[in-house]
């Protein structure tokens, strides 16, 4: 029987939620009686709880950085994709039809809990399933009528790299400054302007995807954690995935077999354009820079939380060095 337990959901507990508050929320949403409220450990952005009621299994998220003004993009994107047949968490609405809630003074949402578990040691089969579904997600998002940029895109890199420079040695400083200059150059190019764009997940790591079914025939059961989503190039979304799903994690090196499976499955749904073929490695470098920068920021300038495990920033430093030294071409 499929399990609904996911041991590696990203997020930490910054805001404590009592069982009485959780029950009030369930009553507001008409989701029955509280069975269990359990904080989810890991990550560094929001507060997440497993919220189990007599009506089913859900995830409660309290947003620690995103505002009430920013959140409708993410929540309605998930609703749009769910209605378009993409397996993503579907936000629950209250009696007034609102999916953006308030809990402990924080913006919040409750979504259904996906079945299955994350696959942290994916095979080419898993990578192909993610590539296919990512392409389907990109196409399903084309008619989404809300706009919001990727808030962790190039402008954020330009703002944040100077903040983390004091924590780097000479070699790291040279790498990150050179790469930032390169990405600003790429962003000003005609090829970059020609890249297809639309809503992107922008954080589709292995622990943000669920698989169900037997090990020899896994079924992709969902994408989740859309709270870094925004409108950006679809190629950047592909690059973020390739940098996590299709590398050797001990050294950051490219795994050609997994990458070929991912790219072939993606292109069977949506073939790459000429500009995308030209800029694939540039976007692989961009994805590595984005997560190296954010992990440096979270590691050296952390916020307090009752459960907090910042990621190792040197991992994406290694990935970036690999992408610079060993370019990937199509």
C-alpha cells in the first residue's frame, strides 16, 4: 500500500502552532477533527506542519518571508496547475472561497498531502519522469494570468553576492564575482531575450518530488514546494533540475546518462528552441550560482528557528566549478 509519509519535506519551524489553533483552522476549513499536528524539520524558508484530521492528510504552511501581496501568485499557480492535470498540492479554500489564510498573524495555506516519498538516489527512469512532467507543467502554465518575477533571480544575486563576500576566501571570491559578471552579460544577450518564458518552479530538487508505486515501476505522484516559483525562462527551471537530479553528489560532476534521460523526456513533450540549446550550460551555471549564493546567505546569516538545518553552501560551489570547467552541450 502506498504511504503518505514524506520524511524530507523542506522547511523549519519558526512559528509555533498550538493544537487548539490547528483545530480552529480545521473547523474554519470544514476539514473535521484534529488527529495529529507535527512540525516538519529541515529547510530554512517557512514553517510547515503535517496536519492530519479525520477528513485526511494535509500540510499547513506559515510563510515567514513571503507577504500577503506576493502569495496569491504561488497559491493560485498551484490551483491552476492542479486543475490542468499536473499533480501538485491543491490549496484548500475556506467558507469564503479564500485559499490565502492567516494563522498566528502569518499568511498561511493548507494543501492536500501528496502520496509517496522522495527519491534521493534517482535512476535515469526517475529523471525521465521528472523531465516529462516538468515540460507538461511548463505548457500547463502558459495561460496562467498572474505575473510575478523569480524573486531569487539575477537582481537578487546582484544584491546578495556583496553581502556574502566577507565570508569567502580569495578563490571563492574570484569565482563568485566572475560568475556574477558572466550572468549579467548573458542576461543582456539576444539569445537570452529569445528564451521561452512562463511560470517556473525554480526549486525542483529531489526532495520536492514524490514517487509512488513499486521500486521497479515508480510513478511520479507530485511536485510540491512552489514557494520559489515565478515567471522566468523555462531553461532555468530545466537547469535547476539537472544540477540536482543529474549529477554525482559527492563531487558535483555531470551524470550524462541521467541528464540524457531527463532531456529526452522533456523534449518529447516540448522541444528546445535554438536559443535554449545555445544557452543550456550558461543556465546550468546560473542555477549553480543561485543556490550557492542563497546557501551562503542562509548559512552565514541564519534566522532563529526551533528546527533549523542550513544546507552546506560548498556543494553548489563544486557544481558551479564543474559547469565552468566541463560545459554541457546538446
